[in-house]
C-alpha cells in the first residue's frame, strides 16, 4: 500500500507562529510503557490484571493517569500510560501497582512533553 501524501490527507497548513504558540503551551508529562513480566499468563494473573485495571480507573479519576492504552497484539508490550506527574512520582505510583508487584507486568518510564488539553477522539475514525 502506497503512503498517503499530506495533500491526500488534507492536512491544514501550519505556520511557524502556530508552532511557536503551541510549543509555548507544552508541558512535562511522563509516559510509561508496560511489558509482559515473568509472571504474565500464569495461573491467577488474570485476577491481578483486573485489579491493575481497577487501579488505573482510580488513577484516572484522581487526575494522575491522563491516558491509558492497553495493547492487545502479539508482542510483549502490554500498554502505554501518560501520567500527569513527574517521573519520580510515577515511579512511586507504579511501586503500588498489583501487576508490577506480582511480576505480571514490568515497565519503563519516559519523561515527555505534550500539549495540555490533547485527548483521544471519542468517535472512531
């Protein structure tokens, strides 16, 4: 399949001024990449993942976890989360995660920048 050009995608033109204004509003976030740990897919791990999910709902409700994306493919990547706190704070949060504590999931932490107010679209494309 051939790559689509910007014209095919009907992308708007973005000026330097628009980019500078946007860049000025960017702020720090922390991205977590979850991977399958040594106890992934072992007896009882489904219940642990369920509690991990419950905790993610609570972190979202508390405004700490802005975006959570479970990944369901044939890789060892289990999910991506974008946290609204610094890497040290995220490290502290993750230490209390039941799936990480049980070795069902492991993680890497990445400091990142993004734009406040960005969100996932509610409707499928």
